C-alpha cells in the first residue's frame, strides 16, 4: 500500500515548536493549498491541511519558515481520534 502526499502551499500562521518529555522536537503548522479550479463566483478556494514534522526537520521548519511562507511538504497522511471533554469522538487528520 502507498501512503504518500506532496503539497505546496502557504503557512497560515507561524509554526509551533515544542519538545516531548524525552527532548524530541515536534512542530505543528497549517498549510493553505489552493485548489486547481475556481468556484461559481470565480474565486480561488483553498484547503487547510494540518501538518506535523519531527526531530531536525521540526527545528528547521521552526527556524526558517513563518506565516505566509511558501512551503513544499512530502510526507504521509496520519489519522487519529480521541474523545473530547464533552464525550464526543474527534477525528484528526495530519
């Protein structure tokens, strides 16, 4: 099976770098990726993709990329779920 995605878009906000309890760097950011077509009103629409990077890649993203930067991502899709405070199941795709 293949699980690979290649995206090019702009960051919607500055990346959020944090470290796990054992010191591993992880960064989260959202990428706005334009669709290849326009809507009925002639406007360009975009998809907002949550992304996550680990270790040295995470530190590089945090140091060199900021809100509005054009970025290319080559990775895989990961889906997880959890139960929120209201007892509802929330599905997250990154």
